[in-house]
C-alpha cells in the first residue's frame, strides 16, 4: 500500500502515532503543507515561528535523506494540496495526527471529504495529548469544567494503566525512496511562501528539544519554586518544542515520572493542564470567540486604546509589566509568571478586554498554542472554566517584589532602571527616573473600578 503521512504540529520522526501507523501499513511519503490559510494572515513576514518550523523541517529532511528519501513540502490550501498530491503519487491512504483547534477540525473535515471522492481513506490519531475529550469524564459522563477534579481523574486513569507510556516506533526503512529536488535544504521556501528568515532565540528541531529535555534534569527538582522567578533558569524552556511537536507528549510524561520529586510532579501537573485546555477547546469550540462563562461577554470594558498600546510596547510605568512585554517583543518568549501578571494587569487594572491581549500574544509568542493561550487568558480574566475569582487581582508591585526581588529581570529589559536600588526598582520615582514613564493609571483606583465593573455583570446573572 502507498501511504501518505501528513505532519502538522508533530514535527518529528520518532514516537509519532500517525507516522508509525503509516509506516506499518506500507511505503510511506511524508508531507508538510505551508498552509496559506494561516500564513496569509500573518502580517509580520519575518515571523520567527516560520523560521523555527523551517529549522525543524530541515532536520527531518536530513534524517530522511540518510534513508534515501525526502520530505515533500507544499504551499497552499491543504484541502487542495493534499488530494492533488495523493493523485500524483497514487496514494491509497492518508495518515495524520488530530488537532483540536476549530480551524483544524474544519480543515481536516474538508480534506477528508475531498479524499473520500477519490476513494482515499483518511485516518487520524491521538498524538498531541495523552487523554482526549471523552477519555476523562466525570460520574455523570460529562467532561470536567474544573481542573482539580479533572487532574485527579486523569491521574487515577494514568495509574490504572500502570504508568506505562508506550512509544510509537517509527520504522523509517519503509519510507518511499526518492530524491526531491525541491527539498527544504535546497529550495528557497522562504521566497516561495513570502517570508524572510529571522532566527529565533531557540533553534527548532528534535535534537535540540531532546538536549534541552535532558538538561532540564538539572533544575526539575526545584521546578515548583524556580518556575516562578523570571530571572532564574528554573523552567524547561521546552514550550515551543512542545507546541510544534519536536517532542511527543509521551517523551514529556516519561521524563516527568522518572522521579517522585515535587518538581517532577509539578511539571506533570502542567502537562495535565495542557490536556485540560485542549479538552475544553475541543468540547466547547465557542470559546474561540466567546467567554466560557458567557455572561462575562457583557462586561463593559472601560480601558483606553492608548493604554493598550502602552501595554503592548512596554511603557505602562509598571516595571514588571514593561519588562515582560519588552522581552516578548524582542524574543517572542515570556516566562509563565510574567504572563499571569501582564494578563491580569491588562484586564483588571487597565480594564481592557482580554481578547485583545489574547490576540497580541497569538501574534507574538514563539510558543503560541491556541488552546493554552485562550485558556490562560480566560483564567486571568475570570471568564473561563476554573478561572481565578474576579475579585482576585494581581498587584504588580507586590508580584514584582516577590518574584523579582533584586530587580534582575527588570534591569535586563529596562535599561532606564539599570541603576535603581532594590527598593526603587519596583516602584520608581518619576522625578528621579525621567527616562522611564510614570504609571499610566493608578493601580489602587483602577482596582476599585475593576471590582465594580465585574460586580455589575455578576449582579445581572
């Protein structure tokens, strides 16, 4: 049988469910499609994510060439390119891993229908999550709405499997043997898709991902506390590799259960959060454009457009917020603790709709994952499932003092405050630090306004 494995957010040749099954079924060709539906919407034509993907594809191509094969790359609409390629190669079955975003579901449905007309089977597999939507359900047979009971059930079911995490073996000897003159190593794909190379801070590819996973061993014991301090190297730095599937979900879980340290358990909990958010998106696709708690869509946001612009540019006059946003703008990355701080600040101090912040993160995060980004923003704005209560508002000053006590992170990204003392740096005097903006709003006053803004909606429930 001639099979086609279509890789998307699973850019690896190991432990890959769809690829493993394709290779077991027959001679396999591997394809990646630069989706014009997605790329054409990206205004920044030097988007670092495109380069990260390209680096990952280049690594795959090198591995395939060692087997006498090559990666096929296409640019266009998948519902056109995949059926066309199948006809060219006389493919009998297409294999791919499931994606749970609304657009992805629509895309795959369109491809499946086109293939059906051609009498070509379309097989999809669970791969990017450990448990899917209906695999972790409550006593009444429904999906969970709150994380903690979901996590408990997830862990219970995981224990019942004996904590055995199987690997999907990928026998590359079964890849189709051919030489592709238009491969990613020789062809100028940047020009063809209308982008330019812009090297990200992290290099794409599985080898780099596995190296970082191994290095994470050095700090994972202290991960529970270390992950909260942006100036420390206390995280895995793997989020972008997870997003693009350079690592498998099983790679991560196997790593997390090697030891029983608090840090390992915390990282496993983060993996479960990821499953949870993908389950919520798959079960409730309306959250793509609406609040999970729909009544929160009735909030009358009081913030100003100029304040949103200041937030985007890192000039709000709140050092921890500005440092985090400048870091994002320059690197495409942001530590988890600052993400919570800047999100809470936008919604509950600047009083600006969370959807605007979600969109900004979507445009700038190197590790942008729709489900996690949407879930995180809804958590911060109190509009989502398992959200923090609306009256819990992060104080940017105390958060800064607690998690960047010496101001190391702030000094790295705000040179205007390089010489501020430990006491000054969290709330600098506008007269002493004239090159740094004064706060654009009063935290104390806007906190009160926020509570009233939310209470007005709650009262109408």
